[in-house]
C-alpha cells in the first residue's frame, strides 16, 4: 500500500511538472509568435514606407540576376517606361534601347560595378512604345538608372538592385540653362561688334549723303555712289538684326493693330515666295491691339516667312495665322519659363522639311545657318528671338522632320486704344543745334550734313564742355543732339545735366543702342526723342524740324 501511495505521489508530481513545462512552452510559443508577427508587420510597414517614399520621389525599382540577366521592374518603373504590367525584358535588351551610351560601354560599366561593388549609373533617352497602328507617335523620356550589386554569401557579386526615375524635365531645364548662357554670351559679343560697326556705317552713309547734298557727284560716279549706299544700308540692316538679337536696341513701342501689320508683312513676303508655295492668311477683321514696334515686328514676320520659304524648295503651303486665345501651360524657347493665359498668338506654319533635333538647340545662334553659302546670314531667327524678347513676349516651336514647322509668337494683349494719325503737316524749320559725339569722324560727317541742310551746328567732343556751352551760349541753342554711348559720361547723364540747368531743353539722343538705359524712363523725364544710328541726314533734319514745332516735354 505504501508503494502505491509513493508511486501515485510521484506521478502527480511529474504531472504537475509536465503541466508547468507545457505552460512555459506555450507561453514561449505565444511570445515567439508575437515577436514574429511584430517582425513581419515591421517588414510590411517598411515595404509600405519604402513604396510611398519612392512614389513621392517618382522613382521605380529594378533588380537584375547576376548570371541570367533577367530584369524585374516595379509597378511604377513599368508605368514610367510605358510598359504593361506583365512585360518581361532582359537587361541587355533594355540597355540597347538607350542609344546615347553604346551597349558595350554600358556593359563594361555594369561589369566594373559588379566587380568592385561600386555604384552603377547610366542615363539616356527611352522611346516609349507606340500605341500601334493609328496610335500616337512614340515619345521619348530621359531615364536615369542607379544601383549597387548585392553580395552573395560567398562574397562574390550577387544580384544588382537599384532605382530608376524620369529626369526629362530636369534634363530639358539644364539644356535650356546652358543654351541661355551661350546665347547671352553670343549676344554680348554680337552687341559690342554691332555697336562699333554701326558707327563706321554712320560715317559712310553720312559722307555719301554730304556728297549728294553738295552736288559734287558726276554722272559717271553716281552708280558707284549708289552701290556704296545700298551696301551700307544692307549692312545697317544686319547690324539692326544683331542688336535685336543682343536685346541692346531699345525701340519705342506704341499700340498697333497686329492684324494689319501681319497682312502687310504677308503681302511683302508673298512677292518672294514663288509660284510653288501657296500662301494663306487667317487674320480676323477685328483689330488685335498689341504694344509693339511696327518695324521690328514686321521684320520678325518677314524673317519667319523667308525661313519657311527656304524650308520648302520644292514648294508647299505657308500659313500666317493670328488669333487671341487662352494658352495652355507652354515652355518659352527664349526664357524657358512656363507661361499661360490669354495672348495674341501669331503663328507661321509651313509644310517643309522640319527641324531635326540635332540642330534645334542652335537655330537662334547668330550666324548659324544650314543654308548653302551666299543664301543666308544666320541672323533671321536670331533677330526674331531678340524682337520677341524686347516685346515681353514668348516664342514656341512645333516641328516634325519631314512634315513641317510652326513658329508661334505670343504677345500680351494691349487695352490702350490706337492713336489716330495726325493730319497736320510738318513745317520745315531750322535752328541752332549743339552736337555732342566722342568720335571725331561721326561728329564731322553729321555736322557737315546738317549745315548743308540749313542748320547752325556747334560740335563738342567733351560732355562737360557741351554742358557749359548750352548754359552760356548766346543766342541759345534750340536743340541738343547727343550720342548715347560715350566713355566719360554717357548721353543719359548729359541729358539730365542739361535738364537740371534748363528744364525747357530739347534733347535728342542718338546711338545704335540704348547703352543699358531705360528709354521709356528718359522719355518720362522729358527726353524729346531717340535716333537709331546710322540715320539718314535728311530724315534727321526732318525730325529736328518736327521737334522745333512741338512743345517742350
């Protein structure tokens, strides 16, 4: 009996120990399961956070098998490349679709990254698959890939993983910035050359006109003098284009009917198009008013029409269209900024050869041309760019190689009404003129011409001496004709000095460009006018006569 009791007690004790052990085991299992659940939840949470982060950064992920070259894209990466969710492509096939960097170079870079475990990076243009027959034309995106090899347990390179993102906008902005800096540098160079060249042309044209006024040209010499005049005037036109491109030629802008101006320019262009090109104008009868300079805008339209003509050597269609409409967000070719809103839009469309991407970034550079020698100066589009920029406008381009090109000028609308032309005639008058110019040859030629046209002219080279002469001269001067760009004291400062001493002083500034001064501000201060060099002496005399008959500003 004692043995049974002892056995029963031992069994009970063992049972209690087993129960306690089972409880401990169950508790450990529950704890381990909880920890595993927490770990799995943390993994899922990390994956969700990573996916959200990549989505916020507009990035996709990829990984490639070391030995088989199999490539897997994330959902966002496939969408970025325009590929369906079930699309499979090998790594090497993908690299061949980025033509900017050759497959051999890309492969060598990839192998080097695997070998030394360094960052792998490549970028290039990806052509999105077309939508098939009748679908949209393929479009391109600039793609960048960056990744690192994952080491395998034996420390040899294993899989390569990384990110992929679309850098199209970043790339285009960078290109626009580089292009803008290059164009600005070219503009500074062109403007400086044009200013100096302008002074020489002013001398040539003035001296020829002085000879004509003196009636000292024989019948035999007349054709040669006329040739000199035509060549100088043609050169002056080139200089104006250069200064327009360099944005150093300040011109007066007034309310004008862009529709009437476009019709006139189209008629002028039509004379040089030839019978193989059909010209069509789509211009409303209702006036479209903009604040602009008639000569600059007409020259811009003519340049675009001539450019379109040269793009259609076998003939085609040329359309000049004008409308006022709301513009969807678009990128300006001049400043690179995105603009939108209501604009007056003047479009020149042709069905010519189009502009290839290889040269698209250079078409506004002065002297760049694809035309054969003797058929173009390369200043047409450069002058258009300068004109549109001077009018606070925007320029856009649509072109398809082999299908044609459309340039569109977007100008802000103007609410100021047109100024009706004056019916009063101009009475020819002469008087005393103070002429200030630091270049002796220019000063002499202009003074001689004005004297032959009946003006009394006193010349000065030094600004301080000219200011003193104006203050002390008896009889008083009627007008002051002052060069804008001078080394010691520019024309704007001389003008202000004259007006401080004599608030009634009539001052006319003269130069090839404004020298960085705001001419509208100077006009508000009382400037009587601004004359572009080179100027014809008879035209200058007429302007001086008109100022003599007007009230002092």
